[in-house]
């Protein structure tokens, strides 16, 4: 195995608590309010609003997709699904934290449903690529849905089944998306929050499969 192969292999293997980086107990410095909406990243959020967390690869472009959806009140980028507490961006890129880049979406369910957010999730990245998204390779770029409750879990699993049917009919591969309970969400550094609004010429190469997700099948939560 070449050195390059070893590096890629290390980045695509989930670490154990024994092999993960130690991280830190103190949260990273981050923005207090969103650069586009002006709403507080960490709350308080309006009564009755709900939270969804998605991983779709590079979180810069993913966040922009969701902050543009009517009914989304605020978005924040961060890290979740791994071992290392309060990791830095540089630490997650090593593959030794187990954390994936995610976007936290706070939304008004009377305006946009969780099922509609799932439709945006499935159609705006390729959920069949395993521990990568396009040219971005590693555990930190894996596809993931972290559900807040059993209703979100059922909706995510139903949507996955429906979208897999559409992908299979189009000759595409098997979905590798991780669907798991939401654990700790660690806010990313301030310069990552609203990155593509702060840097209009910035680049984030996420993309979909070109296959429409039939989310009307039991995913109207």
C-alpha cells in the first residue's frame, strides 16, 4: 500500500474512543448571530420551532441551501456524530475525531415540513459515496441524518427507502447515509458560519445525483 493510500485509508476509518483525538471541554469561539438572518445561532429559538441536523459533505454549500428555504429561521454549521469533543476544523480533517461536517437547521414546521427538508437533503448531494463527497474524502464528509426524535427517525427512514427506489430505477448505487440519534452538536469556528455569504466568491462543490426524491411517501412530518 502506498503512502497516499495509507493516508486516505486513515481518513476514511472511524476512530475508536482510544484512537480519537482528545479534543477539549471548552467550546470553540464562534459567531453569536447568523450573518444572513441576524438570528441567534444558539437561541433562544421561537416556541414551537424544530431542529434538524444534516451532513452532506462540505458544510459551506450545505448551509446556503438550507438558509434559502422559506420557513428556515436560522442555520449553523458544526460537527457531530463522532468521538472528539469540541474539535477544530483541522482536527476533523485528519479523520481522527469521527465527527462529520453538519448543518443545524432551526425551522418553523408551520411553514416548511421536515419532509420538505429531507427532500432538499437527498437531492442536493450524492448519498451513495460512503466516506466522501466528490473530491472531499474522509469521515468528516460522510452523508448523515441525525434525528431529534422518533418522528424524525421514521420520516428519514421512509424517505431513504423512497429515494433508494428512485436511485435504483435510475441505475444508481446503494445509499450509505448514516441515520442515527442526534448526539452532541459542536459549533464550528466563526469563520465557517455563513461562509458563502461572507465570501461570495467562495467555492463548495457539493452536488446531487439528478434523481428526484419522491418524499410524498410517508415523510410529511
